[in-house]
C-alpha cells in the first residue's frame, strides 16, 4: 500500500518554509511592502530562479508573526478609512442610483467621504502609500500542524476561509501552506496515477 493511501500526505511534505517569506514591521509603511512585492513580481516575471512569494508577513520586535500582507490587503488598503463603512457604501450607491446627490444637502458628507472615487489612481496611491502596515494587515491563524493531513489544510482554507494557514511544529510557526502547494501535489499524483485524469 502506498504512503498516500496508508498514512495520507502530511502538510510538512508540501508546505513552504516560513524563511522563504519576506517580512515587514507593523510600523513600516505600505510603500515598504509595495517595494518588496514589486521586486518579487519582477523576479517572477523574469523567471529568475528562487522562491518569491506574493505575501509578506508582519513581525514584531521579537520576530513573532503578528499579521500578513497579501496583494488583496495592499489594494484594500488604498480605500480611505472613512469609506470602509458598509452602511456608507450602501447609502452612497443608493444616492447615486436615485440621482439625489445633485439635490440633497444631507448627502454632502457622503460625497466628501467618497470624493476619492473621482481622483486618479496615481493620486490615490500617493495619498495612501504612507499608511502603516498595522492599519492594513490581515490577522494570521496557525491552524494546522505539520503532521496534519493535506485534507485538513484544504478544509481550513475553504471552510474557515483562511487562504494561507500557518503551519506549526510544537507550537512554533515553521511554514505556510497555500493553494499552489496543494495543486503542485495534485499534479505530482496525476503523474504517478494517470487514471486520475483519464476519461473513464
């Protein structure tokens, strides 16, 4: 019986070591994170050998991981804080759709809060790029152990909606597992077991 069926594939076989990831501090700015991701993206595009990730981890002074920054987090961070309230967003779009922005004085505050929608993307970047990392980072959850089966990692990704769960060994973070890690293992298995992709 193969290892895949006898014991299940363990997370430690597919995870990316935490040392591969770049880090920033909570007090660093969005500019710092953008600089790192730009460098990594350019290396990926140029096919330069190495491991370059699109996620950055946020560490405190003791090097403990306290958050993460993905491309999604960075782009979300461009939205000015006053405009992030859902009720204001709904009110704004309701006002736009009913054309009351032109006539209702009480909409003035909402217009002011959403003025950024009518600026250039460059202006938005320049204005928001000095935000602190701690303002835009996402929390992290070490939800899988390196001895867990891949199946648990998949469950965490989709049921818990944690795209990149941290992997622990005896309580210490040692890696990250993401969709591409799982997909690479899937491709390896299709090579080993061609029937997985053959028509019945």
